[in-house]
C-alpha cells in the first residue's frame, strides 16, 4: 500500500496530506487532488469512546457509533465526522480508516485513568480519563527515545503527557479534551462547582456554559486573543496575565508528569505553540529549573524543529519537535489493511 491520504480535522484546522510508504508527506489542497494518488484514507478521530481504541475501517455502523460520542469532544468530533462524510463521497473506491487519538493513552494505569466518582458513573457510563493527542505523543516518543519523557503538545488544544519506556502513564486531558491546562479558547481544568453554581443560580444555561468553556475561555477569555504571537507583542495587562497563567499551568503539569515518571530525562515541545514560541518555552522551562531543566537561550530563540535546545551536557534534554500525526496515522492504516 503505497500512499495514504491523512485527514486531520483539528479544533482549528483541516489538514490533508499524502504520506508515502517511507513516511514522507506532502500537502494537498482537496480530496479531488488526491483522487488518483492514494490507496486508502486515514482519518484522525479524537474520541473513540469506550468502544474504539485500535484503528477500524469506517462503515455506516462505525460512523453511527462515533456520532454517539460526538458530545465528548464537540470542537473536534463533529468536524472529523463531517470530513469522513466528505472524503467517503469524494473517494468512494478506497478504504477509509479511523485512527483514534485516545488509543496511545490506553496504557495508563488505573490510578491515572480513574476518577474518584461513584461506581455506576465509572462502570456503566464509561466516565474515565481517556487522554488525547495520542498520535502526536506517540510520534514524540518514537523520535526522542528516553526512559522518562514528558511531551508538551501546545497548539489550539494543549496537553502534557508522561511516557515511560514508550508507554503513556499519565496525561492532562481526561474524559474530554477540555480537561487540563488552559488552551487557545478552552478553559482547561476548573472547579466543577463553577458550572453547578452558574446552572443553580440561572446565570447561564447549559449551551451558554458549553460555549463559554469551549470557545470563549483560555487565552481568548483572559486576553481577547487565542494567538500567542499576538499576546507576546502586546502591552495589555490581559496579555501578560494570559501568558503568565498559561506558563504557570503548563509548568505545573510538567512537574506533575515528572512525578508520575519518577523524574524526567527529556522534555518535548511540539504543535503550533510548542514549536513556534520561544517565549513560551523559555517561560515554562524557567519555572522548572528545580527539575534540572534548562535552555540554551540562543538555540531556543532560533529553534527550527527538529532540534535540541538544551545546553550540551544538561541533565534533561529539551527538544523542539515537529508534530507528525499524519505519519503515525498512515502507518497504523497500513498495518490494519495489510
């Protein structure tokens, strides 16, 4: 199977790329451009729910099952499902495979994946910590091969994950991609009493709360912009606060993941903010000196992925790595179909 079209429907973008048998990718503008060039289509799907972990060929039954869990990742799942519909219509003569962001985190131990909630919630309704950005974290673990790895996937959505000997043992996102550190427009973790208070007092309804947490919070809620590059060049107090909150929470998450690993041998920054913002990397690492994490300032300021930005001989490698979710999805699709 020579070429796979990878459809990556993220929270803020839709990327189409053709990945050849050697893992080399090139972007395409439309499904029509790929029509005569690919043998299969791989779809990155954020949430597989309780049913799906391993890649699966998409048919009408699978599509219906994925629609049932769409509310668990509203910014992603509906876009992925729409992309599946469009791609199946445009490319009806090749297999379509769903590859799940939750799969890599299925190795998390019970202590990391279990919420302290009533048994019925957990056992009958599947309320647990699933974890996301698995394709990105898996790629990072394959490229930076150390025993104790922390991966900061910082983009439109943000998560921090702990990988021990190539296996996920903890991550900040949980039941949905809303948990964890603040993001571009998402709140990250908050006290659940906030939601109950807003509902109980009638200040906001369910849909307004959902919109607020998913689309009007995070950097956007703090500073009126979800773009780190804009905030870093702004003198507005809200911009400085937003970046400080972001750095504080990401660094705290790294420390938490280091605790799950018993230390850290390497720290990876990946995705749009992780790869593109020297300032965010500098802020986060500056808060983690106690873990032996330090930067080579010149290397960090001029970093172009894939590159180490820690000083020679540093106790902890710090790596800026280009996210290659497409390569992982294409490989998984080949393995399933071959």
